[in-house]
């Protein structure tokens, strides 16, 4: 009998990539993916724990699913991802109707877990030590049709004082080089045109291995040999792990896209120190300058947190000013959210009130919007290479959406048969978050 699974995925690309692998494993067990939870026999929520809001979202979704189960007792409900890894047994108390919980380090064990669940067992599978990804059976059901995500590092070793990731994803493990190349070649064979290499500190790839030639720059060079792949991206970069060789590789290897995502988190040295980030404002600015000097038309994007414990108004303003000084093209923003197990969560006497955090976030978001528009305006009149992705969902028929090499979203008149091809687009109009243009030859 055909069985159906619905997976709700919260969080970053790493989680989305995990979902693709989970769907692959489940398809080997006879489950087809459906996009409506009402049609499913199995519901799984892949959770994100980065802020309280994301963790709360997971539990409220589970609450809704619990109600569905009351009307359909055969329904099986599972929880995985970064909340599952930290909450373990707690899930059973908060959502007792959940049939199985598995951690980020347990994905390879999923087939065994599902068999037990199908036999009526309740399973809580949370490992401390990772079961290596490379032991997975390899089937991946990818969400996108042009871009394939390929994780190259799991976990993180940095332990920034606000961040839950090292506690829920474990220590840094670089994936096996050959396995990555094989996965990229498989994606190319299946028609993918772009690959995005993923890691929390993607630029430290290979540091946990003995061979110094195993590094991101060399991996990019090797992957660029795959004919069918037109573009290669990588994220997220840790500022001080960006080597000169990596910058030169981005500058010189045609297929490697000219964009760096380099979260800075704060423009204030004092806050950076308290966050245990390993660079100063001046060092971050130097890295940006070095990249801009060497890589033409490069995009540099960032992440910032406002309202970190003890952050003063002046320190917050240093974050605003660094956006201009570094000429950042775009930034993700968030208000600080205390996370269990992390040092900063215990600094309660220095917590910033919600009202102040909200106001700082609003001001920062306005700044980011302005910086994004300034960045887009730089390209008016220029012609850029665009990979055509899809019909523009919001606009009328005949308007296509694509991305430039440096990750700008572009809308232009075109047709569906262009999807997956490269076209040259002249930029005519800059909006806040994207550009409009026309195809030229
Ligand atoms: N590895 C990346 C970031 C991963 S988490 C890096 O080192 O920068 C993604 C983003 O979530 C972070 O860049 C940070 O801006 C935000 N974030 C992480 N923990 C947070 C917290 N406790 N509160 C608010 N935002 C947080
Ligand atoms: Fe979190 Fe810091 Fe690791 Fe990024 S580098 S995942 S912010 S601990
Ligand atoms: Fe969230 Fe886990 Fe990613 S906490 S941001 S899904 S690594």
C-alpha cells in the first residue's frame, strides 16, 4: 500500500537539505511526499532552535497535528531537527502524542526508527555522537529543480556565546571529499545547474582533516570541472577563515559566483568580544576591502543581532554605521533571543528590554533596506549574466525571475523555455530588494 509523508521544514538551508535527505530515505521505505498534511500517513516537523520564536513555532505546529491525530489515530507524528536534539525527553511532556523524536545526528538511523514506529513503538533517538552522513544511502529528493544544496561541513566549533548551533549540531565535521564530488556529479547528471555548498563556517572546510590540500578553495576548483554545473555558491563564511586563496579562487574561477555571506553580528568591538566572535570591526572591514579590491562586482552580505546583553545605544549605532562603511549589499537581522545552554542566556542582569530590542530592530531593518537599494542602484545600465529560474510568481505571465552571478534577484520579460539557461540582462530599474531589466544579446 502506498504511504504518504508530509514534512514541515523550519530554519536554515542546512535543515532544508536534511529534509531532502530524509525524504530520500523515506522514499526507499515506500513513502511518497505530499504537500498537504491532511493527505499524509506520516507527519514530520524538522525544527529550528536559533531563536525562541522558531522553537515556539515547532510546538504550535505539533499542537495542531495532535488535533488531526485525534480524528485519525493511525497518523504517525515525528519531530526532528535542532529543537528535537536539545529537548529530547521534554518533547514527550510537551507533546505526548508525538510518536518519534530524532536528533540532527540520528538521520542515518531513520529507517530503523520508522520500522519501530510502524510497529507501534514510541521512539526517542537522540545521539551525542554523530552517525556520519556518509553512511547514508544517498537518495536525495531535492526541493529545487536548478539549485542543489550540498552540505560540506556539519556542526560548528566556535561556540559564540549566544548561539545554540554547536549544542544541537555537534562539533565540526568536514564531509568526505570524494563523497561531495560524487554528490555534485550526481546532481549534474540529474539536470541541476547550480550547486550551493553549505556549512556554518563553510570556509573552514577541511580544518579537521590532516591533509592541508582539503580546503574550500581546492574543492571549488575541483567542482568547477563538472561541465553541466554552471555556477557554484558557498555559505556561510566566518570572517577570519576566508583565505587569500579562497578570494583568488572566487575572482579567477569562472563558475564560482561572486558573493560572500559573512555574518558580522555587531559593529561594536566590545559586543563582538562578549559574543566571542574572533575579530574586530577593523579586521572585518579589512576583509571586506580585500575582497572588493580583488573580486569585481562582488556582493557581500551579513547577519546582525540587535539587543545583545549589555548592548548600549552607542554600540547599536556602531552596527548601523558599519553597514555603510563595509558597503554591505544586504543583511539578515534579528533581535537577541536567549538560548538554553549558551553563556549569554545567563547574563540576565544585562538583558535589553523587548521594547528597546524591537525599536533597534526596526531602525536596523530600515538601514538594511536602504543599503540594499544603494547596492542595486550600482548596477543600473550594466549588463549582467542571469540564470533563469522560474516564472515570477507575483508578476504577470511572461515575466521571469533569475539571479545574477552575485545573487541579485532580477525580473525581466522572457519565456518558460529559458529556465535553466544563462541570459544577459541589462538592468533598468533598482527596487529595494531586486532589479528589473531586459534581455540583450
Ligand atoms: N554560522 C553563522 C550563523 C549561523 S546562525 C555565523 O557564524 O555567523 C544564523 C544567524 O542567526 C546568525 O548569524 C545570527 O545573526 C542569528 N542568531 C544566532 N543565534 C541567535 C540568537 N540567540 N538570537 C538572535 N539571533 C541569533
Ligand atoms: Fe553559531 Fe558562531 Fe557557530 Fe555561527 S560560528 S554557528 S554563530 S557558534
Ligand atoms: Fe536553525 Fe538549526 Fe539551522 S537551529 S538556523 S535549523 S542549524
